[in-house]
């Protein structure tokens, strides 16, 4: 089983760039090694779950906005309009954060057996690694739950703090948006990079330590996932599978560098 000897933490900025740009390597790898077929089933499952979640959040947002508009009335029209505008922004941000938060936890956990096989197939194709993950489907889902929900309260606390930044005049909205994006990206990347580490025999604790020392890589991988989710349908389908291949390529490079 691979063991790390506590290397120094990687620079955050360069790691983030490498994690994000690793998505540019995904399509060439898929075409070169004929890995498209194993992408299709998890992509379709991801699309269905995404559409159901978006429809649910759309109806929740409409109902919440109407309820707040009925409950809050101010005597000054300009202040009432400003409050409505602020509530609209906050509602959108809260629901957007909730969608990404729930999407990564739900979709990645549900797809974890498929994504583990995608990481395995990528390793086999690129590195000619014939090892097979010893985990069963249930064990793979259990491990993914541990990884994705392990820091859930920390992530939620950070999200709330950044949402509250919206009440700071001028720079609050910018600080909130950037902070929320980076928080979501960081924890998303943990889930994506674990699949190749699972394949290489890392325990959950070893995997988490590996990723914490490469926080920039995790953030870049998660940022790519979030950006793909902005593309309707296509992004909703392939963000988890592309993110897994990108995370596998990054993990390969890091483990190869460690072994040299």
C-alpha cells in the first residue's frame, strides 16, 4: 500500500492552475484510449439527477421569493425595491450554493462505483496498470460518503460565513461570490481525486492527507467541475466523469513524481 513520507505542501496557485488545466487533457485521453463507452451510463444518471434537482430548486426559489415579497412591505418605494433586489440576490446565491453542495455530495456518492471504475480504466489505459480495486460497490459508496461528508460541517460553516459577507457594503458581494466558489471547489476536488487514490490502495486517512497537502490541485479540479456545471445538459452529464479523469491524471503525475 502506498505511503507518503509527509512531503512539503504544494504551492496553492500553481497547483490550482494545474488542477484546472488538467481538464484540457481529458478529451485527448478519452479519444486516444477509447474510454468513451464507460462515460455514458454515469453521464445519463448524472443528467437525470441534475434535472430533478434544478426543477426542485426552481420551484423552491419561486415560492420563497413570493412568500418573502408578501411578508415584507416597506413604506418607501426605493427601499422596498432595494430590499427585494437584495433578497433576490441572496435567494439565488443560497440556492446556487445549495445546488452545487448537494449535487457534488449526492451525484458523486451515487456514481462512486462508476467513477471508481473510470479512474481504474484511465490508469489501465495510460499507465498500463492492471491492478483492480478490491472494494465492492457497497464499500466504494461507503468510502465516497466518508470523503464527501467528512468535512460537511466545516464546509457549511464556511458557506454561511461567505453568504453573510453579502451584507458588507461594496465589496461584500464580490468577497461572498469568490469565497463560495473556492469553498465549493476545494471540497469538490477532494471527492474527485479520491477515486484514483482508492485504486492505488490509499486508505481514507492517507487519501485525505495526500489531498490536503495538494489543496491547490483539489481546488483547481473542483473549479473545473463547477465551470462545467454552468453548461446546461452537457456539463451536467459529464462534469463528474470528466472530473474523475482529470483527477486521475493529476494523481498519476503526483504519484509518479513521488516515486522518481
